[in-house]
C-alpha cells in the first residue's frame, strides 16, 4: 500500500493533512502542486480532484487499486477510521462532535475566506486582498477559543491531539502570515506550543516542506 499526498507547502488545508499523517505515523510520498502557478488546473490533476484544490490523497492498495480522496477533513477522518491506532478523534461521542465542530470553525468559517481563490477575487474586484482576511481570521479565532475553553487541556480537546489541533495550528500559522495578532488567546497560544513540541506538528510546518519558497 502506498500513500501519495498531492499538496502545497503553504496551503493550510494541506498542512492539516501532513500533521494527521504524522500523528498516525504513516509514511507518504510528498507531491507538490504549485497553486501559485495554477498547477491545480492541469488536466492530470483535475482528473484526481475536479475541484482543482489541494490536498488530494492518493491511495494505491496492495492489489493495485487506486483510490483518491479530496478535502482535508474527509481525508483525516478516513485515516483515523482505517488506521484506528493513535486516534485523532475522541472515542466519546460528545467530545467527538465537539472536536468536529472546532475543526469546522476553521475549515468552513475561516479558511475559505482567506484562501488564494478568494483573495484573488477580492483583488480583481478592487478590494484590498491583504486586509480582507484579517476580520474573518480574528473573529474565527475568538469563536474557536470560546468553543474550546471548556473542553481543552494540553490540546484543543483534552490532553491528546485531535483533528481540531490539526486545523488550529495551520490556522495560527496563517494568522501570523496575514498579520493577525492572537496573543490575547492565551490558551490557544499554549496549545500551539504544546503541539509544536511534537514531531508530527513540527515536521509539517510550511517552511520545512520540499517545495517551500525561502524568503
């Protein structure tokens, strides 16, 4: 069985899946898709992911069957269900639902408003593409911090990393990139530190990827 992750170094959705693969201790081939140069619109990539987005996980089974999954949250849930050891979702159903809710605050409530296709459209319509995401990121982090407050421990949900942490850490990296100060959220700052102390999070950081553009 072989795993190939089609992704881009600075894509926060790609970043989430890299963390999840690390937490699950799954080896994979890193295949860069340069979304700045529109590589996601190439015919061979669109055949794998008709949405022309990253990431895409390609699984080649031992019998040669090739399966493809798009979208970061379904990919992470697939990884957890297929390889249940080292879980990234709680067993408790209530906490599992709360974990998914935290992930969706980032996945649905923040990230789509900061992604490249959105900021390109804002710029095309005459808006300030740099200023545009800041409001949504700041408000989203307020919501995330509030939702995590009663269930967090060392990590977003208790004392073990979950898909919520896989979503939070890339979002905080994006907040820094867009100039959004989140220092007021002391618990999120501490959770980020706890996460980055783990190899799965540290190795998944954008600047450590083979296609990273060094500034």
